[in-house]
């Protein structure tokens, strides 16, 4: 490992970080619902419900990871203490996930719009997004915040318009049909929505720390030191008693 003292500035507040996560993870519902319906029809509700449970579990675990590793890195930073090889492999898998997800999302978007040669428009959009990221997470987070607010409003409005049709939708619900393997294949096909949760784990390295974090760290260090002193004192007394 190459030692370095370079530290990224912590200039991203929680609003920008939330907008970055929403742009990556929250917008997945825009295509996952349609994808699930194409896979399982009116039985897709149960697959989406299972995906929501899995999403909640992953989110809870990432809350713990981001709290324990505020310098960023996510799961591959947490596993680095056990095996640097596994950590490096995980980081490369994450990079591959970013590349594949960006390509699939951009291409699917322009295919939905029905433009000619969607692959060219997708490549151009990825290039523009890459250039925007050169501005840094603070500026791109601000742009993501401006985009996420109207997007969230549109989602709420669509949800309100859907409420009168809830009874009809419940009436069309169907149980899962087919074999376990077929249902599992459908679930795996929509679980792509989980892709992108590492965005917030990587953003923790540039997020502003809580004002009382230094006090909390001091308490943690003091508590660990006191425990170590008690363990050492207990061991010394046992050795003295044996003599």
C-alpha cells in the first residue's frame, strides 16, 4: 500500500448527499416496476415486496458501515482489515458495476424515448455526466439536489393520482406462479435496483462530520483504553496469584 496524507475536503452536506443517493438508488423504481411487471405480470407485487425488504436490510447495513467508516469506501473498506486481496477484488467489481449500470441505464433511457441510434445518445450522455463530475461532489451534489426536488414532487403527484385505482389494482393481484427457479430468476432480474447503494458509502469521505463526532471519538478511545487497562490489570493479578 502506498502511504498518503492527502485528504479530500469535507464540503458535501446531507442534502447534497441525499440527492446523490436518490439520483442513483431512488430513481431505480422508475424502471424496476415496469421490469417486474414484464417478468411476472400481476404477480410482480410479491417480487417487488421482497426487493423492498432486501433494500431495507441493505440500507440498514450501510447505515452501520457509513457510521463506522466515515472516510468512505463502503464494504470493501470494512473488509480491508481482514483481507486486502478481497478488498481489492471488491473494489474492481464495484468499478465494473458502475460501468455496466451507467451503460444499461443510459441506453435504456434513450430506448424508452424512441430516439434513433440510442447507443450514440447514451454514449454522449455518459460523456457529459463524466465532465460534470470533474466539478467535484459539492457542485454535482447541488445539481442533483435541484433535479431531485421536482422529481420527488412528480413521484408524489403520480402516487396521489394512483390512489383512486388501488382497489382495482388489489383485485388484479395474483400469487406467484411457476417453479421456484422461475420466480428466483424473476427476482434476480429486478434486484438490479440495489445497484448504486455504494454511491452514498463513497460520498461519506467528503461529507461534513457531525459537530459532536470528535467528542464521540474521544469517548470511544477513552472507553477502549479503560477496558484494555482493566484486562491488563486482571491478567497481571492472575499471574501474581499463581506465583
